[in-house]
C-alpha cells in the first residue's frame, strides 16, 4: 500500500527573503502531497487538477487552514503539571514549584508516563518539534527520547545538569553526571530525528567545574546543542555575580566554558547589557524569547526589536509560561511588544514559531515550511473554533487580522489535527 497522501485545504507557509522581508506562500484552495513522511508537492488546486490523473483520491480538509507544525524552542517537560503555580519571582518559583515537580521524576514509571503525556500534549497544541529540558534523571530524558522517536518526532532534548543550589536529590556529582550525559549522547544524539542538547540549568546551579566539563564534551562532539538560561531575573543576576566574582558579566560565565556556540539557546536574556547582546550575536547564539513566562514570573520585557532575526527564537517556557500553545505564546509576545511601543506583525509571529524557530535550531532546511523535500510536520487549524474566534473572524478583512485573532482567541479546539512525518499524531476531528 502506498503511503502517499493528498490533502486539500487552505495553505499558509512563511519564509523570509535575503533582506528579512516576509515571503508569503498562501493558497486559498491548495494541495499538499506527501510521501514517506515528506512533502513532495505544494500547489494550487487548479494546478493539482491539471496535473493529476482524474480519480486520484484526496482528503478534503477545507475550509481548515494547514500550516507548518509549530516549533517550541524552550520548554520544560517536568513542568507540565505545575503551570500557574502561584509564587514570587523566579528563584522563589523554582523552590516552590519547579524543583518539587522535578523531584517526582526520580520514579521511573512516573517519568515514562509523563514523557508520553508531554509529547501528546505538544501534539494537541499543534507543536511538532521542541527543544526540551528534561530533569536531572537519565531515565527521564531517555523516556522523552523514546516517546518522541515512537512518533518520528524531531526533538532536541537534554538531561538537566545541576551540582549546587538546588534540593540535594536533584544534584549530581561530576562522575555520575558525566556517565549519564555521555551515555545519553551516545545512544540518542543523531538517532533518527533526535538531537542532544547539553543542559546546564543556569549558572546559579552549575559550578565552574560542571560548566568546564560541558566544554570538554563540546570539544569531542562539536555538533551538540546547548540550552540554558541567562539574565531572566535581577535576583538571579545578583546571585551569578556573587558566585562568579571573577567574570565581568553573566554571559562571560558561559563564554569561559565555550558554551556560546551557533547551536546554543539562551532562554530569556531580558536584562543582558548591550555589550553582552553584541557578543552573543557575534557568536551566533540564540536568545529564546519567552513572553508568557516573562509576564507570569514578573521577569521583565525583552526588547525583541533589538535582536536580529538570526539570533531570535521563541519558546513557551512551560511551566513558567502558562501554556504549551505557541499561538498563545505569540499573543503574549504581542503584549510585550505593545508595551515597548511597537507592533509585532502577525506574519512575523507565525514565522517565528515555524521557520524562524527551525532556522534557530539549524533545521530550517527540513522543517518549518510547507515545502517539497521538507518533513510533513503540519498542523490543521479549525478557525470556526472556539465560537469567540468564529465571531471575530466575521469582522476580519485580511489574513494578518485573521492570524492575530487566532493567536488571541484560538485554543485547543482550534487545533483540528497534527501531522508528524506525514502521520496523524493528534486528531480532534476523530474525537468529535
Ligand atoms: N532558570 C533556571 N531554571 C529555570 C526554569 O526552570 N524556568 C525558568 N523560567 N527559568 C529558569
Ligand atoms: Zn526555562
């Protein structure tokens, strides 16, 4: 049996030209043809019918809108159940909510079940690729890779590394951390669509020794990703200053360990100095803009206009962020931009959660667009759901306004179906 699928829908996919201007690919009535997990053709219905022998069957998904699957470049798997944990700012929230949640992953069965749930929750939010923090436990990270690979999902993930300033059961000595990290890299990095990210949580919870071990690993595996946090909160920055008095600023702590690479994502970066931003841009590292989390934890407002496209990515940062929806993450991004006095265009926002995040992960030649040769990672959006969105759309006159309303008013009911490598991994239409 051929695994060719022909889908008819409204289609939208975004790219940018060399000057950074949005290039829109939009079909009011179009076809995506997929084979063996890949997109092989994207074309208008007229062109499709002109080319195809009559009688070839297709699935008619109109009037739904088919777009590339969303990509979340910064999210914490073990924090899926602690969203909206009431607390003070970052360090208090870590103590009250994040660390207790992560301690529960010491249990192997719990970690396995939660890893599967997490992957399914991503799919039901329309997210088909993510860069994920697991916990310090090797088995939890392993469960995450197993769950993602069972669905042929593109996933970048790593075991969190901490050796101080956290509950003792979340700390690891150097030898254990080394053994666990190396065995995870060995087993999972580059296997199918999986990639490993070195994951020192942040400079507050990693000693200089732990950071320099990361640098050793990078010298042996130069293609590893790196994910961590930087300059999210003023108290955090003070703590880093006193833990690393010899470094001139927060970024230098990571630079000294060779962790500012083109494959590094630094979450937040709200309070970086101009000089730090400049150095980070020169290194080709990415900042993950996490507006939902930044508002929820009262961390501050990232000035996204000051960040070149090439260095910007975006993440839900669940559980500091208040949900896995990348559409809602964009809505929170609009609020942050608005407070800074500028208008974040909905095409820019949709680009950032698709092609922009794909580029930030160095995967922009295989995911993030509806394009021949790309993985058929796609999300089908039902803009008649929920009712508030349907009502609003009756008064929208153009595509940007429609997307803007979708980002604010859409919810899980708007995600009709999610495809990963051409397979349906979530289907609300089947549920209803
Ligand atoms: N900084 C260090 N750890 C975390 C975390 O889990 N969430 C957020 N938002 N910031 C962090
Ligand atoms: Zn985070």
